[in-house]
């Protein structure tokens, strides 16, 4: 793919040879559906940002830059899968499906199924702190691995992986999902009210185990608060709590 080769040359130049090796390439070849020609992409995708270091003149970079790219690649592949799969659905319905499939919870589930946690490259302190099981870290690493697949094998390699692990999730949703945030927004709009307002009221804990507390306010309802491992998770929990205050009948109205 011309774009892929041009992008790789422009961003990375010649691949860097890593002196530290992991057995991740062989262990992950089957679940990823790809054997890396340039193992350094996979190593970078599995390296936690807190583990970056300079060693023997070589800089080991964490997965954050790859995560940025992987998020875009995942979005493109999912959007195309949905566009073909549901030709009769509106843009709004496709959007609800899309956000449900690219949310961090879905990425975490795929990372767990693939076994990325056991292959993460961590410092001893991070390993002892349980970072391998951290949902946010697993989601970030999954996005980074998608980017690594794209850079090493082109869009086809990334798309094969996404299709393999996301198609069952697409097939399992008969109707466009309505997550709590969307449902609360639709409830407010349906009554001519302002959109729900979310505010982060607390962020506690170490970087790899951050806990966010968010409050949502909707005109006519008492404030609702929830805590989660990400702002999005906390917002979703707060929206669910607000809907629960309406009662089952009110939430569906």
C-alpha cells in the first residue's frame, strides 16, 4: 500500500535494531494473525511509557505514539466494516455502533483475549503494582499493537486483526446500542432541555491506577456521581446513575 510505505519512511526512516528482545513475536503470531518482519514495532507497542530508557545509546520508546496512530486505524477499519454490514442504517445509528465498538472496554476485552498483558514490557515496580491487569493500560497497548500491525504489514494486516476480534461483537448487536451517555442525552433533548453537563470532581491514585470521579447535571434531575478508571468510564457510570434515578419507565420514555 503506497500510503503505508510513504508514512513509514516519513515518520520512522530506517527501522531501529533493538538490543533487548522478547519472545512476543512468536507467542503473539497466532492471535495477531501476523508475524512481524520488524520486531521493533511490536516491542514499542508492548512497552509501557514508564519503562522508557536509554540503554547502550538506544532509546526505547513507549507505546503512546503508536496508540495515537492505532486509534485512527481502528476507527477507519470499524467504520468501513459497519458501513458494509448495515447498508440501511442512518449515520446516527452507525455512529452509536461505532462508539460502542471503539470504547476502551472493548479494547480491554480484546487485549485480554489476545494475551497482551502477559507480554507487556514493564519495570519491576510496575509489574509488582499489577499494571499487567490495568484495564486502561491494556486498552492503550491494544491500540498500539494495531498501529504496529499497520506499520509492519500495511492496512490489510491491521484490518485482518480488527475483523477477527471485532466481527463477533458487531454480529452480537442486533440493534444499534444506546449507551447511558447517549440515552441521557436523548432524554434531555426529547424534553427540550440543555445537554447533560459532566464535571470531573476528583482524580486520585498513581498514574497507572488513576481513578476519576465525575458528576453529571441535567435540568430537572438531582446530580449523579460515579467513579471509574477513566473519565469516560466515570461519565458513563454517572449517566447510568442519572437514568436510574428516573426509574425504568422514565429512562425509556
